[in-house]
C-alpha cells in the first residue's frame, strides 16, 4: 500500500508535468472510483479546470483546481497514477479514470483492487473541513508533528504502539512498512503499549519515523508489490529495509534473527534483541 513517501514521489513527479496546466477532459471508466458522485457530473466538474497546485497530507493527494475546489485522491491498496507524454497506444490495464491535459499528456488512475477513491472538495475552508470530516490528522513530515504531540497521543494508551502510529489521526502518512522500520530504528517493540514508552523512547520514535519517511522519499518509495511511481518506475526503498519483510535474516545491528508476527492485524517484523518486549508483570 502506498504510504507517505510513495504518494510524495508521485506528487512531485505530477507537479512537474501537470502543475499549472489545464485538464481538458476526464473520462471515468469505473463509477466506483467517484462514488457516490455521478461519474458524468464528476467529469463535467473537473473538465476545463486548471491545476493550481498539488499538495499532500499523509497518504492523500490534493489537486487544487481554479475556482477553489480540490480533487482529493487516495490510492489505497493498489492505486497508481501514471503519467504519459501522449495518449497511451494501448489501454492501461485496470484504468479507472483518464485525465487528459492541454499539452496532450495523460494521467491515468489505474487500480487492480478498486479501493482507490477520487472526490471533489468544495471551496471555502469551512465547507471543505465539513466535507473532509477529519479523515486524517497531522502529516508526519509537517512541523505540527512533534515528539511532544506524539507523546500526548500515546499517553495512557494500552493499544500497541504500532497500532497507534498506524492511526492516521495520530500521525498521517505512516503505514505498515515505515512503522516497522521506524520502530526498529527507535529500538521499540511494536507490541509495547503506547503509554509504556518513556520520554526518550518517544523522542527516538518521532525522529525514526521522520528519518525513515525521508529516506523513502529520497529513493522514490518502496516497490515490492504493485507500487509504481508516476512514470511506471520502481522505488528503491525495498532494498534498504532494515527488518520489514526480512524474517529469518540477521538483524543489521546485532545479527539476531529477525522475527515476524501479527501486531495491530498487520504482518510485523522486529529484532527480538534490539526491540525487547518486557515480560508481563515486570517492573
Ligand atoms: Zn538486533
């Protein structure tokens, strides 16, 4: 599933190609993409609009249109936003919507599993916030995400720290990959109760989350599955994973065998020596 670095990679690429340009035509091939809006109405509202900016919060991509509306996009499990300089010669597999740009280029929203979504947000801050409904909290790389805000979110919580940092209302943009990598860097077991972390551990975890996300952006995201960037290319983060998807391999820090289990309903990887789990009842 694309996380913050993957969406940011796509945002940067699309901003270069289509920022400031006009969407001449939209074709919705799968009505589920824009549900509950009528596909023809969506096409009508987006066609002819110019793209003023591309922004991102967490895993959401926002395309600011002239007139103040914004197109919100979420790739979910397998969504892709593919740019091509001209109309593709053959139909893009699993294409769900096609956005044609005034320079002849095309952006295709493709999605095998069809969980991805696109919808229009109204202009005006208040209306937009109402339509948005607090889907996502503070972006992990924004100045608003601090060690202190993380500490406040974890305080008193008995849920696993991994489950808490996956909660997009606590910190937006972290998914299964970067959660495992950040917890390893911070030397915190993913199953620890959120409220049990000491202040120094929270500081380490905050720093590790940002460090791993920035590394992911620097190498264009992680592509062990269907993730592709806007050019159809692969990222390099999968080659830099420290523990994620490395069960049975030696820990890069201490050589202990990396373990895998299920935490917060997600396949989770950790080093049992670098990330100790206190025994129940231990002080
Ligand atoms: Zn280790």
